[in-house]
């Protein structure tokens, strides 16, 4: 998808939001001008009509906007569905996309102008001064808020609560009894840490499946498991079929009644579950996937399995702890900008010799490679496999080692490794 296509989609979302909410319309008019929309597109003309109506204090709807735009644009206007913009987070993310695309166009235009002037008789000193002036004007064109007074802060909080009550914003709960105090809002980040083969992927996938059934749009990225392995794990959780049995019998899953029921429940709730295999994936690869989902309605939850297996493009020559620190902050910013909850899976440092013998429980300081994995997230969950006589039924201690907005907790669950069932 090209940058222009992404910008066009964002422009349509902004116009749709203005048709849905007077508050969003006023905010959009304060943040944008019709000139910020891509030239030659219909949405710039639609937004110009919205600007006029907001300035006059008139209602903004399909009819009032249609009266102010050319007849040739009315079909595009009627195609705008206000219901596609479901939350403040989604609206502001698209608003930001339109503004950033406008800046890029203006900077590109400035670069072309500089090249033209350089070919003419202008002196280098005059050209440089003009570049600095124009570039500063473009980069300074960013709406900045002053400090929020207490009344506005409380009003914003109450608006958030009303959106929670009306399900415009859907918090994420872990689908495990006893962990109800772990509540994640859009923009929050959680880290799930465990030693290898303890069950962090199964824990995350179970949470992803439950969220998709509850109407949320989920993107699950694995840098470790192949697509076939991920589908087998999903089928194991949904159908109760052991992964070993799936492999031994070469079981096909098309028309499986359990999977068909799962897909029907996800569709009826409006949710989605996308799985992607990204060996050695970078933040650029992940951003492309998020942009693709953004164009179709956005992402509510992102799962990354696991962070140490990713490649950091921005810091590819740095040490691993610096790369992981950058990626942790990058994921947090993506969560805030896109209004999604981010789950980062992480390996733990190898236990010392004495710890292996005593089966010591991990702590938050065992998160591998980087202190950012301790500091950045709102929630840190550690998994620990207790010693049992069974090779297939494990007792997994789920330790909430950090909960910025709630209490810590520890619960022990039984995990059947044959069927990937938690109880």
C-alpha cells in the first residue's frame, strides 16, 4: 500500500468521524485545514464544507455537507460510514496520519523549489535562509496543547468512562480466573516472560483467541513459530486436539466443526484474528502489518512472540540490549498512537545452577537483555512451571510481578500440553 493510499484512507476516516460526532468535527477543524488533504482528492472538498459548517455552528451531516459540495462528489460523500470510527484513539490516529502526510508533501515541494532555485541565479546564502525559514514553518505547524486544567482533565476522564460504558472503548481482561485486577486499556503495554517451553506462547494465544471472540481485532506475530505451527496451536486450543496427534495423523482442519464455530463467533462479534510468521522480522515489517489493518478498521491487540527474536532496523549495528530497549519504546509508542494494547513476549535469563536445582520462581529482574522490559510496560506477567510427576499436565504459576494500575497476584493453573487447555 502506497503512502498516498494510506493518506486517502485516513482522510476518509477523518471525514466520517466529523459526520458522526460534533466534538470530533470541532477537533478536526482545529487541527487540520482542507489544504492538508491530498490534492485532487474528493475528501479535501468534503472537509472544506465541514469547515464551513463548523464555523457557522450548523449541524454536520450527509445532507448539509452535500449541499456545499459539487454534485460529482456526492457519491463519495454517501459512501462515508460514520460507524467505522469507533473511538477517540482511532480518530486521533487518522488525524495524525493526515497531518503527517501533509507535512511530507510540503517538505517534498520545498525540496523541489530549492533545486529549482539552485539551478537559477540565487546565492547559496539566500537559498539556505529561505530553506530554514520555510522548513521551520512547516515543522512548527503542529497543534500544541497547553497544560490541562483540572476541570478539563476530569471531563476527559468522564468521557473515557462513558465510552467504556457504551463499549466504544473495550478494555482487555485476561481470560484466567483470579486475574481480574489486570485491566488493560488502549495504549497499555504488557510483557509476558518465561523460560523456554514453559507455555508463554500458549498463554498469549489463549488470550488472543478470547479477545477475538469478544469482538476485538487481534494481530498475532511470531518470529519463532511457522504459520503451520501457529495454526496447529490455535486448533489445539480451540478444538482440544493435541498438537502431537495433529502431526501424527496429518489432520486437515478445513470444515472442522470446532474451528467453524470459532470463526462464526468471531465474525458475529465483529472481531478478527490475524496470524503472521516473521522470522527475523523488523519494526518496519510490523508497521506494514499494522498499517494494513489500520486501513481496514485498526488493531485492538498486538501480540509479539518474542522480542529477542526480532531484528531492530533502526539500531541494527547496536548491541542487543540497546535494540530491545528501542523496540520496547517503539511498541509503546505504537500502542499509544494506534489505541491498541501491546503484549510483548520475552525470554528470561537462564537460571543459575543453584536455581535450576531449587526450581526458583523468576522475578521481574530476570527479563532478558534490557531494563526497558521492566520499566516500560504497565503489566509484567511471569510464568513458572512447577515440578510435577506428569509430563503432559503441568502446573503453571502465573505471577503478576508488576501491575501499574492494580494489585499484584499469583495464581496456579493446570495446563494440559496435549490439548493446550488451561484450567
